[in-house]
C-alpha cells in the first residue's frame, strides 16, 4: 500500500480479510465479518476503505447484475463466473488469454494494459436447485 496514506487498522483488517477468502464478498459481508473484532466499524467505513483500496490497486471490484458489487483480494489478472441465480461470484481456473489484449489494441488503435472477463450463467447449486424444483413440479 502507498506510504502517503495514513495507516488504518480497520483498512488493514479489511484487506487481510479479503485476501484470505475466495468467495468474493460484498461490502456488507465484510462488515459482518469484521464487526465482532472491530465493534466500532461502520458499513460506511468498509465502503470508503474498499473504494480507496480499489483506487490503490489493492483490491478488485467486480460489478455484476446482482444487487451488490463483489470484491476480490486477488489483483492478478484472472476470470470470474457470476451466477445469475444467487449472485455468487467465483474464480474461473483457466489461463488468461493475453492475445486478446493485442487483438483489441489493433481495433482501438490504443494500448491495453489488462482485461477483465466475467462469464454469466447458473452455478452448480442453483442448477441443481432448479432441476430439483422441475422434478417436483412434474
């Protein structure tokens, strides 16, 4: 983290919590997790610090069609899958296609530094739930 930003124990706790998980939580989920250790923390503090951490390149904000943005402590370029049923977000374990960057550079006549890709669909749990409901209805 940049040194000209005043140290904040709560900000460090947010970053540590986020880097230690892979479920891509919402700000609200982080707030609930941190509330027991930091009883004076507010949801606004979590949102402000996530915004700052994102601007510093320490976290990634994942905007999906769900109600709330999700956050990722892994800032390395990788892909995500967003479930249109439950709103969950997960990492996709596949190599990043770096050739997309050069193809887009040709099209826009500019420089691409990195790209982000989110696949949308139905997760395994929601798919099973839907199939179970369909069987019950028949």
